[in-house]
């Protein structure tokens, strides 16, 4: 069921369903989340079942503010306080030591928990309305099948869960403004460790933390979206430097045109690039990647879904530029290509 998020009655209905232990997909500024009340292990189990997600892969709990976040924490270190003060509400997840007996299923049994305060008016309104009904925090991974492309519109969510299986109420709040998931910073070990890049740069995070961010290590807690293969379309995605992509395209087009046997109409290869001049061919579907990382992040998942829907077997993507500004986009594409 899809509800109009601009209708106050729809918001109240969605909060009622969360309180009843049902699944509600809702927009955040990053992507749409598939939510269930974090204090109900049976409700959280419905998230894992609907997504086909392993139950040892933890979820992020969305909260109204830092005060609600602290209720989940065994310890709320000064580092977490500084980062929350700087970026909440916003696209940042903080991992802290978990209060025993709180949100065990959402944390996949780990002694730590990921917490985020989203910067989307509808998400905030839903969390507040749910809190009035006794729901303290909403566990919500991205609202898609496990390992697949994250959704940035309500239509994307419906495409994922509209057929069979666990019923999902979708609260439609329009397209997500950021387009890739939050950065994740581990604050549970005395120093900030970047577990997943997002739209916030390492420089921004380090400035607020008051110290440099360390790289992920073997002792890091498990966290959402950090598996090697993730965010993948059904087509095989290959990530290539510009020169390699240009060469591969020239070879592919020549070989494709040499085939004389009849083939179905429509594209057989999709290309998403910033700088490569793409030859004109009926067998090619081409989309241009924006010049800025912010614009590329905003459209990334929607473009991958669009190209995948064409039924192509291959999606070739030009490697984003090096540098911290492109880290979030580069991370998502590298993980999407890891299944190829």
C-alpha cells in the first residue's frame, strides 16, 4: 500500500502500523528505509525476512534526536556527541556501545548499535508520531531486496516489494535529496573509524570529531552496507577507467555490428560515463554521469535502476575521479561491480 506523505492522515496511519509491529517504508534524505519498531524483535525479524537479509547483518536505528539515541547507548562518548551536534539531523550514522537488552535483533546481537537522526521532514514527523505511540526508535535498512540497488523513490520501493511476501506500507515523500546512504562512523573504540563513506567528506567529519578518521580494520563492528558485494543491478556491472572503457566500447561495437544473425530490438549494453565519447549504436543505451559528486550521488541509484530495467546484460560505468569528494559514489559502484 502506498500512502501520500503530504496527507496528515496517511502519516498517522503509518505510525499506527509501526506501533502494531508492521513494516513501513519511508523516505529519508539519503534513501528510502524499510522500517519496523526497534524495540520489537518480531517486527525487526520481518525486515530481515522481507529483504532476504542475513540476520547477522545489523540494521541502523533511526531516532528523533540525540536524547533518544542515548537511550540505546551503554556509553555516549564525547566523540559521538560532537559528531551528532555537527551533523544531526543528517546523513551520518554513529556506532556506539549498545545498552544491554535494547534492540538486540536490530543490532544482530552485537554489543554495538548504529544510530541515525534523519534530515527529512516526513521521516522526522513519522518518528515523532511513532514515539507518541510508544515506539522508541525505528530500525530501517534500505527498502530493497538484500544486496540490490537502493531505492530513492516510493515507486522503487513498490517495485521491490509490490509482488508477494511480507506486506509493506510505503509512505511517499518524493525523491530522496542525497541519493546514497549515510556515512557510518564507529565511535565505540575511542577514535573515529570510517566504516562507510557517504555524502559527508572525511574532512568535514574529522573537523567535527577533532581528530583524523581511521580506516576500517579487522576489529571494526559489522555495519550496514559494508559487504564487498552490494547495491547491485541484475545486469553485470563493470567499472572501468575512462581509457579502458573507450577501448572496450570500440571493440564491443565492432564485434556487435559484425554479427549478422537476427537479434531482438533494443539495447544490449548500457553505458554510464562522464568523459568517454560513446559511439552511436542502436545496441547501446547511454547515460551521462554528472560532473559533480553531489549530482552523481543524487541520481546514481535511479540511473542504475533505469538501465537495468532495459533488460541489458551488461552495464559499463566509467570510474569516478579519485579524491575524497567522490568517495561515496565510488564506494557504491565498487560494491555494485563486486558481483560481476
